[in-house]
C-alpha cells in the first residue's frame, strides 16, 4: 500500500479543525498523518497531555473517530482492554468483525516516564495496537517541564538555567531501544517532516500482527522556543544532525531509513531553538561538546546495529 | 421461600447445588457464570484465589472471557475501563493495597458511568504490612462513586456477585459496583453454600447492551473528555442521581434474586430488633458472631438486637433510622479507622444519617479487628455491657472503645 498524496486529499479527516492546539504545533499534523495513512476507522486511546486537552473539551470534540481518554499513564492498557473486549464480543457474536485499528496517542511524558510500566505490560501481553509517542521532549501540557526524553542541557521550567545548573543535567532515555527490547513485531522512529517515511511506517505498524510502537518527534514551538512557522524545519534539523535518526526494527531486523548526505553539527539544532540559547554561551561549551559526542556515539551504534 | 413480586422475570425458584467451597473460589465460580467479556486482574493476597481459579476456567475453556493478566492493579482497572468503554461486560478483583493502587482510576470508572464489577477481598492497608482482614480499603473508596455491597458469608458473596452485575448494568444506574467479602475469613473459610445452575445465572443477568461503544465506528463517541467548570458539576450531579436510583434497583434485584433462589436480601438486615433496647450495627463477616452474642444476651433477659448493613453505597439512612431510631442505645462497630475524624467511618455515617432524621439514640463507637485481630464473642459481650452502662449514665458523648486491644 503506497502513500499517494493525491489520494490522501480526498480522504475524510479523522481530526476536525477548530481544536485548541497552539498554532504551529506538530501534534495535529502527526495525528492526521497517522489517520490518513491507516485509511480505515481507528479506535483511539489518548493519554492526558496537550493533544487530549486540546481536542476533547466538553461539550465539543475534534474527533470524527471514537476516542477514549482514561488517565495520564494508562492509555496502552486502556486500548488493550478495548481490544480484548472487541475479541470477546466478536467471538460470542455480539458484534460483527470490523476492520478497525486500535491506536494510542501519548506524549513522551506519558510514555518515557509515568506510563512506562503500563506500556511495557501491554506490549508483553501482545494486544494488537499501534502506540504513537508524540515526543516533544517535555511535559508541555503542564507548562514545559522536563521528561525522560529531554536532552542534556535543555532549559525547561523544572530544569531552569541557574547559577549552578545549565538546564537538564542528564541525558535522555533510549525509549525506542527499550521498546525494541520487547521484541514486538514493529518499532520505528519517525518525524513529521519526513511524512512519506512516517506514513509508510504507520501502514507497516497497522498491518503488524501484534503491538507496534512509533516514536515520533513532535516539535513544540511553545516549549522549544522557536517561531511557529519553523516546525517542519526544526523537525528536519533533528534528523539532519542525527539527533533523531529515522530507523525501524521490523520483526527484529534493524534498518536505517535515512542517512543524511551531509551530517550537520548539533549546534545547528541548538541554534534553532530558544530552549538551548544558554548553551551557545562560551561557559557551556563543554556541554555542547558532550551532546555532540553522545549523538555521534549513538549514531555509530545505530549504524552498526542496522548492518548486523 | 419463594416471593413473587411485580418486578419478577423469573417466578420459579431454582434448586441450587450444595457445595463446600471457600468464598473466593465461589465468587470465581459466579464470575464464570455471569460470562464477562473481559476480566482483568492482578494477584494479591487474599484475592489471589480468585485470579488463580479464574485462570483455570480460562485454561480449561470453561469461559469465553478474555482474561487480561496485567502488571498491576492500576493496570487491571485501567484495562477494565477500556473494555467497558468498548461495551463489554467487565470484571476485576482485588484487595487492600491493590485497591489503594487503583484509587485514581476508581473515579475514572464511575465518572464515565462504566458498569464494571469488582470483587473486593477486604484487607488492611500498609504500614505496617498486613495481609489480614479489616475494612480500611473499603472505606477508602466510600466517596469514589461505586455502589458497595458487603457480604457476611461465602453464600452472600456469591449471591452479591451475581446481583452486582444486574445493579451495575441497570439503565437507571450505570455505575460500577464493588462486591466486598472479608479477606481470609470469607475468602478462605470453607462453608456450605449453594450454587445456581449456569443457565439460571445466565438468564438472571441477561446480556449487556452498552448505550455507547467506542467500537461502534459508525457512531463515533469521545469518552472521558476534558470537562471544566461549565459542565463537570452537572455531570457529578448526574452521578449522585444515579446512585440515588440505585437504592431502588438494589432492592428490586434482591427481590428478584430472592424469588429465584429463596435467599432474600435487603439493604439492611435486622436481627431480633423488634423490641430491642440495645443494639449494634455491623458490616461483613462479624455479623454471625454478633448473632450468637445477641442470642446469649437474650437468654439472660437482655433485649439485645443487631443490624447488619449489606449495602454501604447507597447508604440506607432511612432504613437505619427506622430500625435504630427508637432503640435506647446503639453501638456502631467499625473495622477501620479515621484518625482525627469526627468519628470512625461507619460511626460517622450512621450517626449522621440518624441525626439528619431527627432520631438520635445514644450512640457509641467501637473499633474491632484491625489488621485481622480475631473478633471474639467476649469482645462484643463487653461492647453490649458498655452500651448498657452508657444508658444508665445518660452521659455526654463518650470516646470510642477499642475491642480486643492491649492498652
Ligand atoms: C497521575 C498524573 N500525574 C500528573 C498529571 C499532570 N500532567 C498532565 S499532562 C502532563 C504532562 C504531559 O506530558 P506529555 O506526556 O509529554 O504530553 P505533552 O503535553 O507534552 O504532549 C502532566 C505532568 C496527571 N494528569 N496525572
Ligand atoms: S504547548 Fe507545544 S505541544 Fe502543546 S499544543 Fe502548544 S505547541 Fe503543541
Ligand atoms: Mg511531551
């Protein structure tokens, strides 16, 4: 199933306009890419976060497809319950089999931190669903706090730049690797500017016979401190600097999906966003060096894995 | 005894099969008979027996249920919420700390009006770590918007487990129900009980048709939205109304069940209260002990009585006022505490319910059995003694008495 732009434009929208996400936010873009790529009805579970609060404000809803929001940490479990009920109800003849996909949208906070256990359990149990992590590298809904996806040196409201601290003091988790270690059918990293790559991955995830996980970089102009119109450019820079490589793990086989022709230095990424402004000062040079080293090391490691 | 009521769908009493089983296994048996679409649970003493027994039903193909073995109790109830939003009949089971871990999503279940049934094997809360019975866990969910039924015996736990499904799924209610039995005492004690034939249970509970389902993609719904100052209050009010309607439904379902089985239950169950001048109010398994104590006292010429509460939410204040209002002195027996509160949980509920109805007998608070401390008959004889002494005194409100405690 190829992703053809012309065909996508005639599909019905799963997410209606008029939601409350910030202008420039990538989250609605990612959601629409997912729903369009699937091209069939989705049953969606949302974790608490920007997307959920901006699209489900009672008495309105932006969703043209069914959604359930339970709490912050348990969206994977919620969709697992729905999937189990579907199986049971089809088996006893209460409902007809339907061509639906079970999808979770959850932030990096919900995924890397508070909900890791719930996600891990759901993956182990093997429910058939696509888990989409909207990774904006922080708790944006609650006002830009750090998460396990926030990188070293990043300013957030809980990793402020002070006399002693230059932003966040620790590196980020390798969440995609953690999920790949669950040996589920399909795991991938993606970014919205590389829409064709991402939507193809969504389709692969949708046809997997078990759980799948898509870690999608979701630039947030509000929290990352850049102009709204630069969302896709920032997304692209993350990939061109190899800070956010595009790759997939399909049934255990690691595959690099994009190799920058001319790998950019991380400073280009850091310069593009206000949350890193302090890192460009001379006294923080060592931190920038460390970020570059870590990015290079991870990139090397990933390339090796993809050759094995 | 076969009652025929206007609500009855079944008018013929069905003969049960006698069994000698522990309460937990019996409840697992009931879970199989109500045919849930989804059960999600996590083992915890003393509930583990249920999870294990149900696993066996699944392994042997005796149920068609999707059994989700989660990695925690929070996840168990979270999965139930997803399954119930999908329109399935859904159940879980837990105890003490497991219930405490579920606390956040207890409110999600009731607030979204999802008719989930939970079998709760009452257990003390940590710390100190304790796996034995008290009602600290139950009282922790008293404001969570769940209907709460409490069983005295394994038979009652079985009967409540079946009725809970009807109450939860009643269109006028649509609230989750916690069906409680006492950890170890009821869960592990082997008693003679009767089980109904599978078909009779299936017919009694019927099939569940959810008003909305997230699986009905032709009619998309948003479940669990963001709801602020402009609507949240009205939604909470609707929940209160549903709980009020549950009063009638709990009784209707009990009547119908009585017609079917000959075992009739009310929200409250008085024992020798007709002319009682001193009475106690209890919940759970201790009621049996209290009955023997009442009988002893009666033999000594003391007009003692006892009231057992079967339904804690909705709280049967009117019925209690009618039963206890005219009694000289009443002891309220708590198996949980509320340190620094206006009184311990059950005491506060009962005294408040009676005072609101203008009938305030002398009331005294007793606490017994915390962390599984054996509730011996002597403790309750002492309680009745204290109550009779109180009555002579006619004094000011007196402090709670801790029964069976080494002071
Ligand atoms: C149990 C619990 N703890 C904390 C919160 C507060 N909270 C709501 S959303 C959120 C952060 C969401 O971050 P993320 O998952 O990254 O989503 P984003 O808003 O960034 O898209 C937090 C901390 C909550 N709702 N529930
Ligand atoms: S704060 Fe960031 S993630 Fe949230 S809506 Fe605004 S741009 Fe999007
Ligand atoms: Mg985030």
